[in-house]
C-alpha cells in the first residue's frame, strides 16, 4: 500500500517520503541499517478515529520526513507498539476505545520513551497539565497554527536523539 487518499487526491507515499527525506536530511538524517546501503525512514504513529484529522496529522509527519502509521483506536496502537516502537506518536485525546492517558501508560512501559504529542478538540487546561504530568511531550488544541505541529515534531525528535546519544 504505497498510496493514501488525502483531501486533495491520492498521494504516493514513496514519492513524498523520498522528497521529504532528501529535504530534511540535515536536520533528521535517516537511520542507517546494518548493510549501510539502504536507509530506513523513521515511522510515526498517528491515532485518530476521525479520517480528516488522521489525514492531516499523517500529512504533517510526511512533511517532516516521517512515514506515518495510521491507526484509529487504542487497540491498533497497542499492536504497533508491540511490532516496534515508533519514533514519535501524535494522537487525539479521545479514541473509540479509550483515552490518550492509556496510550501514555503504554509508552511508559516501553523502553524507548517515544515522544507523544496529544491534540485536543477541547483544549482544556486541566487536560493539558494532566497530559504533561503523564509524560506527554506536548498537548495542542485545535485548530492548530500553521507549522506549529511540524516545529514541535522536529524539536521532540531532536531532544530524543540527544537523549539517546547521552
């Protein structure tokens, strides 16, 4: 499956990723596998039951040179974590089968400490502080400002790389 249906038509992920990876190579160099001839594109997990929001979040990851893994529920997210920790997680605050807090607990149980960015339709301050206390990297309210999510994704990945090197 190399194509995703977006609001503006069909997008070929392979083409977009090759352009994004080339464009963002200085900031976010791809991981080099054991054979060193093939580059691995970082994967980001997107969790949202809403098609439009899921598409927007996935598109933002693509613009940052990250291959999105699109899921609609907490159960699907658990499967993705079991298959291997993503480089970053961007999720809505509510899922059909749970809340972001359960996803944050799942992330804390993993060894990778993947940055989790929560987006909310309510933007409630109490939820903001609760998310940060539970380990979220950031908590954003819709509507997102243009480029805001991209900037936060880049900063969170840079911080993660620094922590991994230390």
